[in-house]
């Protein structure tokens, strides 16, 4: 009799939790992580659910205006200002500029 009760399929229906997951909107990445964690939990507990579908909304990156970059450079120390000015004018990466020698200029 004990074996037959262990073989019974577990059903975990938690509509409040799945509803809360779909209504709470922290961000697409966090939603996917929460969905994955909850799915893993239900897999461990032997339950099933139909996860909601999420669409990732891509944000437009902030690109500062040239006047804002010039103001930043003006407010820095001379060494940092030189570094930032080279970054601005050449488009090189930080590591590439750090490896430059004065004799190359």
C-alpha cells in the first residue's frame, strides 16, 4: 500500500504564482530567470505548468552629445583629459591606448 501511494503523480497547480509571474514586470531577463527557476522547482516537485511567453524589449543605448563629452574632458585631470581626448578622436579601445608609447606619436 505504501508503494502505490508513492507512485501517484503529483500535481502542483498554483495559479496565484503563475499569475503573479505574468503580472509582475521586473524586466524580460529577470522574468526568464524567474520562469526557469520556477520550472526547475516544479520539475523537482513533480509538477507541471504552462509558462507565459515573454518578449525582450531592447532599449536604445545612451549616446552622449559631443558637447557633453567635451564638458567631461574639461572637468578631468590633464592626464585623464588626454586619455579621453584620444578615445574621442580615434575611437580606439582603452587597452589599445594604454599600450601606446610616446615615441610612436
